C-alpha cells in the first residue's frame, strides 16, 4: 500500500476509535449519574468501583480472546467456544455445592484464586494436550470444546 492510502485508512480508523471512545465515556457517565438518590458520595464511589470492574473485565476478555486466537492461529476460536467459561462456572458451582455457601465464603481469596488457576489449567491441559501432541486438527479441537462446554453447562445446571 502506498503512503497516502495508509494515511487515509489510519485517519478513518482514528475517527471510528474516537467515536467509540466518546460513546463509552457517555455510557459511563450515564451509569454513574442516572437515578442518584441519597448519599451521593457513597453512591458514586460504589458505582465507580463497579464501572472500573466492568471495564477491567471487558479488557481482560478482549486480551484473552486475542491471545487465544493468536496461539491457535485461528480468528474464529475463542475461550467461550472452547468451553473454558463453562468449565470455570462449573468449578465454582461444584465448590459451592461441596462446601455449602458459608464454607465457600470462608475460603481465603488467594487460595481460591490459586485453586481456580490450578483446576482450570490442569483440566485444559488434560483435555487439549493429547490432541495437540498427535496432530493439530482444529476441527476436532473446536468440536471437543463445544461438546465439553455443553457438558459443563449441563452439569452446572444439574448442581444449581
């Protein structure tokens, strides 16, 4: 591509990005200010924490999807299609089921994170490493991920 064409493409994308950022800021301001009643400082502080958490989760999901697609060299595949989100929800539901709500709430957050990380990594490696060792068949991997996602969602529904 020539320099002029690349400059036009860049300007067009910058405009779109600025428009999306403006809309995101407006949505954030609306979330922070709509229906304010009572102790304004407390309400705004609570909403700011929630908004920051939502933005952080959104960025984390976007980055994880791009990393996942880059590692698999496929633009279609996502952690959700592979059933990893269903696996996480199933692990959480199984913990609540096994420990009851009070036992689950009493777990140290660092230990909870470490347990989640270990379980998710171990199960993902156990499920997908044998497929990657033999031959990288993307269709088989996608199908396995979709089927396991349905299985984990069904087990979650059973336990809930």
